[in-house]
């Protein structure tokens, strides 16, 4: 069984590593043979939007999947007649465009932030009256990890922010006051079977995920989020892992965005669940039975941003599971993560706080 993966970053790397015990081989299409994925599996070095390079990958595999959203839908459609592509291209096209994403949520009656579409200068004038201040201006396409997003408090700031985005099509969203950020990861198989992981609680800084703790135990919210993910998956006849990020507000959950792929907030599942999100994604796209998503206690994931901590000091931490993506250090770059497991939420929160302090000291030394 061979799976072609478009993109060769850390998500692809973890997919490949999850496949080996099952006899599944992953082949990447990526820019650099020394990328995280290319260091653990075969790689076609090429352009991700080039139909020739995509077709070269397609001839070597049974199915194609992808590890990030910024891929040409048109290029994917050109190869989909020769080899199956999962998750479905229609879901990818929706997730690529924040306006289409908002419209999808609205059509399924999933609460989301109020918004105004911004396509020309005249659209900026109504934003404050419609949404109030502050608002978040986001480009409709290509933004992730806080990129291409600006929080603004006036029309003049909004105009400056849109200029900074080079006046690309955008949306202005009302500011959401939230208690915490949560995400739910689900997986849907070839025959429509669906499994869900528990809600995860996430902390972002500067738009980049820093920590995840799971499970976040709230049965009512979990069931609500499950029902919404189910509706999205059914709409697209979805196959693979799907993640939706939510704001937990006083009025309940508000959907922020979705990702039709394995997700950073699910890294804890490698050690913390019976079957990781990565293995289940491979199972789904190949038409294999889904694995159990039950958590093994309580887990915490700590992202390493910019540079890795001292490996010797980090490996001395009892029960720490270290993942080094083999990336060069760079500002705001996700270069690795660490997972911890405990028997209770109170214990995992204490461990995480202690380890964060320890790791910060090793980074500073």
C-alpha cells in the first residue's frame, strides 16, 4: 500500500512514521529532499502545484493525500481522474477560502463570528457600523499561524491593515470574547464510519499553537461539536481526518476554522490515544477499518517554536516523549514538540507548567 503525500513537512513525516508498522509506504512530493518528510521516506522533489510533478507522484501510489491546505485545486483535479485524492477536493477548496468556510458554517447552522466581506475600498466603510470594534481582518486565502491577520480598532487602522495585505480579497470578523480555545478532531472512513477524539484545549501566542491539553471534558460541548463535524463530513462525503477549531464563549461554541487534514492540536494522540490521528488518517484514505480513538489518560503537548531545547536536559524529564522535526532554527517556526501523560487533568496541568519552565530555561542557556 502506497500513499502519496503532497507536502513534506512535519505532518507528512508523522504520517509516514505512523504507516510503517502497518506496512504502508508514503512517498512525498516536496521542495527539498532534506525536509522533515524527505528524511524518513522517499520523496519526489518538485513543485506542489506543477501538474507534471503531481502526475509523477500519482503513477507511484494508490491514493494521494496532503498535509496542508495551500495547494492548487486545479492541479489536484488534473490528477484525480488517475488516482483517488482524499480528503475530497471540494472540502479542500472550502477550507482554502475563509469566505467559503464561513458560508459553509452558516449553511449548516454552525455558529461563527459575524463578518463582512472585503473586496474593495468601499467595503471598509461599513465594517465598524456592522461589526463594532475591534475586528480581525484576515486575507481570504493563504493565512495560517497568525499570518495575514490584523486586529484593528478603527476605520483608519482597518485601511492600513488592508493595505498591508496588498488589498487582496479579505474578510473582517467581529472580535470574539472567549474563555478558551478548543478543537475537535474526527475521522471518517470509506464506508461512512466516523470516530472522534475528545475535545482538546489549546493555547495560542501570536497566532501560533503553543500547548494542547486533552481531553477537555465537557460532554455537552463535545456532543455539540461532534454533531457539527458529522454534518460537515456528510456534506462532502468526507474521507480522512477533519479538524475544527472553536472558541468557547459564554453562549457556547463558536466555530473559527476547519482543517481538512491531520492537525497540530492532535499531536498528543501519538502517545496519548489508542490510535493516533496520523494512523487513522492513513486507515481512512486507504479504506481500512478505523482505530480506537480512546485517550490513554490525560495528555499535554508543548510545541517548540524557533529552536529545540537541549536534548539531554529534555530527555531527563520523566515520561517526556520528544519529537524533533529536524528543521533548521528560525523565528516562529515549529521545530518540534513534547508530549506528557498523566492520570488526571490536575496532574497534567501541573506537569505541563513545570516542564514549560524547565524547557524555557534550557532554551535560554
